[in-house]
C-alpha cells in the first residue's frame, strides 16, 4: 500500500521566515505547540469528542479484566487516560507515552504512569504487554513512514486478541474562505511530509500490519454558533488548532498564502466568522478499531 505525499513547490523550498510571536513547539516536524494554552485546548477537545461519541471513550469491543494493561500513545496532557480511568471498572495498569513530557498531568491515580517515548519505537520489553492501545490525533505529528512503523509497533505490544483504537480527523467544509485556508493547511502538511488525509489510509495500514476485525465509526462535528453549544465548542477547538499552526506557517514564509502575522490572524478571524454564519459547516471525525489476531506472536 502506497501513500503519496506531494513534495512542496520549489517556490517555497527556501522561504524567508515572517516575524511573529512564537509559541513553544516540540520539534520542527510537529505543527502544534506544547504549552499551557495547548493543554487547555486539549481538554476542550476531549470534552468535544466525548460528547460527539455519546460519552464513550472506548469504542473498540475490548473486555478489560483485572491485571490487564492499557497504553495511550501521544498522550499529551493525559486527559483521555484520566477520564478513561473513571469508566474502566477492571483493576488495570494504565500508561501514557509522548515524545514531550511538558504536558503530563501533575497528579494521577496510583495505577497510572507516564514516560517519554515515541510510538514509532516502543520499548522492546513491551512486546505482547497491553490488552488495549489508544492513540488520538497524531495526524499533525507522523510522516508517511512513521504511520506504518507506529501501527506495526502498536500491533507488536498488544497481547494476542488485544485491541487498538485510533481516533483521527478528516476533511472540513464551510465556504470559500474555509476552502482557501484548507489549501494552506494542505500545503503546510505537504511541506512537512505529513499525511493530512491519514484517515483514508488507516484501514489498509492496519490490515498490512496484521490486524483483523477492522471497523470505523464516523461522525460529523458541527462548526459554528449556528449549531448551538456543540457547534461553538467545535469551532473553538478547531480554530484553536489552526491558530496554533501560525509559527510553522510563518516560519515557512507564509507558503504563498499570507505575508504577515496580522494577515494570518485576519484569515483565521474570517474563517471563524464563516463557520458561525454557514449552516452545515462541519468537520469529519473517525474512530478506527482493530484486533490483534489471537494466534499472533
């Protein structure tokens, strides 16, 4: 299975960075920041997605029992693990990993732990350890080869019969300003080698890694005040995502779309207004579930 990632235009190969007030980022590859503002947005995002999926955090048909272990990759602030601990009735060990520890929770239950690690290279001693592995929204972090390695690593660390759940975003739509901005985001992801439409390829990558019983649940999240509180929360979260991409976009010279920080901010203001005024503005979201075959080693 081949994933095509278009190379950036030579016009933008050596851009001049645009001066701006920058936030703290984990690496040049990852296009979202790692700071207290991002922690707050991640918590809003968690509430939004929990509401979108009827308060369910685990959609995979996994039956956890006492003594099982749960892993979350790309845990960020750990908000999913902290909330999932309230829904899981079995006595399980829970562990979260991320390449950046800055956002790890300051306090957590005694059966929960966190460590710095990459989903593309999990500890060798974790083979066949976890009954359930969760990963959410690494679309802004993983390049094409990373996705294949990550899914392979998650398969390796699962116990035979264990389940993985991958939560990822899809396309979004509203009006012409949104379409213009979406093209900008696409250009940024191409320049970074990231796969914006990763949700299209996840089922095939899961199958290629050896997973079985692959399924997906899809939802549309409304964007804008026209859809009440849920739409307002959706807009607040995703406009926060796009505003957080300011530094990588401006460091790349605006990618031919904006010429200054003020122009970037104005564009996002217009996108937000368009969402509020466009009934039907929405973004797709997907939750993939897959099982490691019981006979897998």
